[in-house]
C-alpha cells in the first residue's frame, strides 16, 4: 500500500538551514549536511529544501551546498528557490536533487511548469503556493510582491493542468506557530485536485497530522516540530498509524 | 577478488545517486560507457530514468546492447537493473509506441491504467518477497521502498522475487540467475535500499550461478 509521507521542509539561508515563523524571524536549525544526515537516520520519507537567498536576494543557486546535501540524502530530495529557467532545473537536478519546487516563476509564467514536466516528467515538479487569509478570503502570497489578488484554488488547478506532479500548500498564518495545520484551507481544497497535496505550516503535535489527513492532505510537511519540540518523526508516524493511516515505520 | 562495479552511462538519469549509494556502503563504482572498462567489470548496474524507446536507442548507438548480452548472458556477470534499467530487460516496451527491449526476461512493459489511482505511481510502497533471493538478505518482508514510474513489468511469476500493489499487483523485483532488477529505487530507499545495494555488491558470480 502506498504510504502517507512525512516531509521536513526547511529553508537555506547564509549556508545554514533555518526555520521561519510566519515567514519572518529565522531560527537556525543547523549545518545542512549534518541536518540531512540526522533526517536520514530518522527515516523521514523525503526532504524539501528551499533556498531563500536564491529566491529573495537573487543570489545564484547554491549548487555546492545542494551537492553536499544530496551526497548525504538517500531519500528523495526536492530543491526550490530561484529556479527560473530550464537550465536552472538541469543545474539543480545535476547537483543531485530528484525534484524541483517552483513558486514565484510559476505565478508569472504557468507554462514554465509544462516545460519542466515535458522534459523531466510530472513527478519532477512540485508547485509551491503560499497562502494568507485576509478579511475571510484566502489569497496567494508572494515573498517579494506581498499579497496577490489570486485565488489559490484556481492557481493550483492551473498548475495541475500544466503538468505539476504535486502541490505544496503553505499557510503563512500558521507557519512556525505550532497551532496545527490550516484545516479550513484544506477543506476548501478537498476533492479539487487529482495530484497529491502536501500541507505545510503549523504542525505542533502528532494529532495535527491526523487532522490534516482526515481533511484531504496526502502528505505532511513540517519543520518546527522536528527541531523545537519533544516529538520525533517516529512518534508522529505512530500516532498516524493508530488512526489507521498507512505510514512507513521501521 | 574485490568487486569491480560499473554503472552504465547511457544518458538516462540519476547515475550519481546510484554511485554514492555504493560509496555509502563501502564500495566504489565507476560510471562509464567505455567497452574496455565494462569488459573488466564483475558487477554491472543499469540505472535509468526516462522513456523506454530513447533508452534502447542510446544503448544501441553506444554499441552496448551486444556488449551487455555477451557480458551478462554468456559471461554471467552480476547485473542489477534499476527502474527503467529493470524495464529494459523485458522483451517489449509500450511507451510511446512499441519497442524491443534486451529480452532477457519474458515480459512486456505496460502503462498503468488511469484512474482512480494517480499515474505515475510515486512514493513509498511495501514489497512482498514471494521468493527468497540473496538480494533481500537480512531485509524484513513487506518493507517499504521508493517508487517513481508510470509503466510496470508484466511477466509470468517464474523469475519474480517481489511484488507490490498499486491498483493491480505487479512484479517489482526480479532474479534470473545472475540477473537482478528492481522497479523501485534502492538508492533512494534509505536503510533497506542501501542494504539491497550492499547485498548486490557483496555477491560473487560463484555464489549465484
């Protein structure tokens, strides 16, 4: 049986892995290769690393550090941040990533998704959408441009049409808060897509994961819980299993 | 004699991740398509991500089909096919038209039917070891491995050592004498995936045939 995945989603900034709270106030998690080694030892199912120096500060994609992480990563590795061209995709995959995560460039040019999917396959493209709730409505949020007048569901459907393999949904309001995932947001997305939804932002305890799967998430992304609470990936998965969700437990 | 492991470079994907998996378990592996180096190998690995037809065309244009036939079928060198590298040992593949494979195993490579399950089949899925094999030494039955594929290996049970289930039950691991193959990616399957890589690297021709 295919398993629900538990995926650390962390940021790369100044050669360190960091965790943000509501997209600000960065806390250092650790050195990239050491952290990847620990994730590997703890048997998380995949790893997503977003390079915010490349996405926010227009620095070149840090292939040196991606290569170092990939060398320690014996699970699927998704890399995002600053990927704007097919050459960038070749660069990141060449450094050892298995998938790329696209955000800003896809908002500007959704056909970029199709271009990647045609060359590398849909399984290679994760589309990331950051979402903020304003006056009762969910809107797409961009780290550079701020709030956009775009409906996140329409954007996700467009990404699916273009050939995205998965959608990573991040709630800006819940991110780094440990208040649980944005269940209301998940309910809006339920049954709208045919590709897996990875929910991100807010997991503070294992039960939050159960609630997200109950409400339509296919996979769970998190960071805070792995580094600043007592819960391990194993404890989270055991809780999911108790609720009859299939997970990979060693 | 220590293992001389060769990873076949034919322009189809994640060769480096396979190489570093061998390094992680204490073996070195050379990525090459040089005939003279391949002839010296004790272990030959055929990884691969991409389309069946392109892959066979690349193998042909590099003169590797004949070389592999000789090395694997006549000299009985240890072989490990991974993902597309498993599919290529079938007789025929039906991805973008009909293509002849290496034909080492009686099998066709067919696409999963669309709906209700999503294609490609991506993620961690359990594998049932239906026949004992040195490839699975010290690995618990029903362990999970990482899959990414839209086509599956349709074959009679004779050489199947592992099945998985995605809407249908399909063969995901094969052994025929010195020929081993997995549909899943051991190099991306952490502890037990690396154990498969190590098991393969530790085999000798004499222990199998």
